C-alpha cells in the first residue's frame, strides 16, 4: 500500500469473494454442406429459422447436414455451424454490360473478399455474397440522377406499332441506355410500354405497347425501380460541403427467380442515396460510400468494381469528394447474377476436416459435436483432433461408410455385423459416442421423407438433459432419451442385437410400441472398462474441469503459500458440495497443501491441486427377484 506523508485515512479494498463460475455445457458445434452462408467461418445460431436464414434450406445434396443441425436445435438453442468448402463452389457474378456475363469466382467469406477482391480490379461488377446456385436468383439494379427518371435516349426514328411489341430506332444505344423493366416514354412523357427484351442497340421488345411511335425522337426512359424510392438521387449534403456534385446512387437487390423468398421479383434490399465518393459520410458520421455500405450491410451481394457504363467526362467513382463532379451513368444498370455453383463436397473428406479443425480453437465455447454424415476417417479426426485435443467436448457419431450403406435405407436385416465393423474402425475414446444409425423423417421444405443420421438427436438429448437436469445425468432411457421427429428407424435392434451392440460400445436407438423411440444406452467409445465408459461420467468431469479451471486461472501470478492454497480450497469445496447436493458425485476430497506443493514444486513456479471425485453411476441393469413363499412364512424372517 502507499504510505501517507501526512495524517489522513486511506481506504483499500481486497476481494476474497472468488467463486467457481457457471460454465456452458450445452452448446453444440457442427460442420457440413449447405446451400448458402459464409464458408469456413463458425456462426452461432439459436433456431432452425436462423439456420434457414443464414445457411439456406435443405436440398438433395445436403439434407443430411441440414437436418443434423436442425435436429440438434430442436432440443436446445445454441449451435455453432461451419459451412465446409471445396474448389467446386462458386459465387454467382454479374456485369452491368449485357455483352459480358463474367466468370464465376470463389469467395469463402469476408476475410477472403478483403484479401483478394476488395481492390476493385475484378472482371465483374457484382458477386453473390456466398457461393451456390441460390446466387443465380439475384438481380442488382442501380441509378443516379441522370438515369433515375426521364433519361433522354439517343437515336431517331423510334417506331413501335400500337398493337405490336417490336421497338426499333436509328442510331440508338439500347444495350447501354435501356434495361429490362425500363419504362419507355415518348417525348411528351406519355408511357409507351415496358422493356421486356433487348436484342441489339437498335432493336428491343416493348409490352404492352399502349402508344404508337412512328419516326419519333426524344424518347425517354424511367428506371424500372424508381417507384421503390421516395426521392431522386442527386448531390449529398456531404458532397455539398466538399464542393462536389452528382454523387448519389440508389441501389436495389431483387430475388429475381424467387429462390430466396418463394416469390419472383421480391425486393430483398434497398440502399438509398449512397455515395460515389470515397470517404463519404452521413450526417451522423457513418460511412456512406456505396461500396463500403453494400459490402458491410448486404446479406446477398458484394461490390466488385465500378460500372464501366458511365459518361466520358467527370470524376471517376471511388475518388474523394473534394471539388469532384462525379461521372453520370449512361443508363440505369441492372444485372442478373449467374454461374453460381453449389458445393456439396463429400462430408467425409479433407474438406470436412478443414471445417471441423476450426473448433480446435478454444475461442469457441462448445461441448457437443454431432458429426452427422461422416465415415470412420472423419469421425476419428473429430474425436482425436478436436475433442481429445480440447478435452471439453464429446463427438456424437452415426455409422456411415460402404459397409453400412444398406443400414441407411433400412434394407439390411442383419445390421449388427456392419455396425460393429464400423465401430471397430473408430478409435477408443471416452470423448466419442456412437448410435445405431439413421431415422426417417419428414422434410417440410421439399415435401419428401429423408434418411437422416441420428447423431444430431444424440447430441440434442445431452443438451436437453443439461437443461432439465445437469450435465452428469444420463441422456438415455424413457425419461430423458425420447427422440423427436421419427417416422421409422433404419435399424430397430432386437434384444439379442442390443446385447451384441452394447458390448461393443454402440448405443442402441429402439422404437418401443406405444412408448416412442428411445436412446437405450449411455456408453462412450472407450473400450477400457472404467467410469469413463459412460457418457454421464465423461460429461461430469468435463463440467468440473471446465468450471474449476476457469476459477483457477485467477490464482496465476499469486504466491504459492498457505494463504493462496487455502483460498483455492475455499473456492473449490463449496462448488463440489453443490454438485454433490445435485447428485453429481457421491463424495470428493480436495488436497492443496504442503504435501503436494513441495518446495520443489514451489521453486519451479507451479501450483498443484488434487481433486478426488467419486462419480455417481447410471443404472444400466435392473434385477428384480420375485420369490414365492408358503402362506405361513413370516416376511421378517424371509427378509432377514
């Protein structure tokens, strides 16, 4: 403490109220194939609606991944999802020039975009935010003050029959000045019709043609989406203060084919009065440069480069505003994105491993990992490189490889052998848990039934048990092991089958008539008989180790003396008494004194706390003895 040089009172606070904090034990993590969303970037979601909004609906190429995640979320509300990737996936792209479609690109996520594409030297104008064929449904359109309304078209001798649809002109520039949906007017401002096709610079299609044109001049065009905005883009207040003009744009993103919303032509996003000027600001100081606004805010597209369809004179877009008169557009522009390619890479290959290994980073607080559709190689990879490396989570595995292929469709009547073969290919580990296969469930998005791995449900049962009881309770049985959304099971093992499977560490899932579909086992994949061959014991120790180690880090850089050791015990023992009171352990002992913190330990700057635990055990076998006795026998004697 500081020493006073004159009389006074100094107040000092010391905090000896340290406790063992609560820790999360129900958050899951999953990696798989999806239609939409960022690639190789874990995103935490809380519901199936979030899953659809961020990663898209299920399809024939990825329904196993989708429903593994969705089934987990039906039991709880916290799951990290990572979309895996291969070189096959492509983001749809578009050019505002009708003459060039553009080559699709691969942009995994915002980090990949910033590292490769942000500079604007790209060969396309716009790209879908994420890879996949969903991006082919997107359309981007934008206009400035010169093209928003009453854009005077070049050319003469405009002609269209009153009852016809063919539009022709001499010396016109339809390919650069018109766009699909543009409203064509005559020189007096009377609407002629809507542009529905553009063949060449001098030939287009108008429908319906309500006004006849014959050798007309001075025709005009309105932007197709002008009615979506309340004002005409012009010069922003920011540009005015910088002595600049003509910097504003209106931009709109459309679900052209209805793939996102189910209704073709639905407006997805609008960006009003964004600026062509680099560094432009709104009145509140936020960024208003159109490239940055769209990249940061749009859920559907990336800006890739400035349009080339601008006037020859003026200041180029992306220049600072000071003194600039920004180039006007030649015509309102719109582009339909195309060439997007889905990436449903094999969930059992290196692509899946690249996604799963992201969870080895302890930045993600996870406990339950439903592996979904995966072969033994990937299952082993997740168990060994994520779960055993972290030592705070469990992988849930459903059988999936060539030898068990028939199990998925329920056509293998003797499934025990293939299941045991698959299990034997999996490493022995208390951080793994295996079930007996797949369930048949309804896909409401596509109105079909699907065979889906049960691992999402297995992890979900564990998460729900955390909420209803505690992490150290078994998730199996009639009370806590009821599985949702099951039409039928691919494998419904008999008692004889269950005996074989359970002795191999495979947990049967069984449909009992009138009693539902039930998880009927709680063994881990540890082959060695010990307390850790049960999921409730493994998760008990994960919970204790995670909570106590979190509290223990506040002992770092303190002195290893009797006071610190006593403080450590005073933190841990009340916590363990609480766990004991909640039936997690039958007894415990904490040793942290001179017996294990010897002078050698202290001199090496270490600190040792030994915590002995007697875990509670779940009942796996019940024996009921019914004994017949003679009428005159005394039960007190028999009981004794």
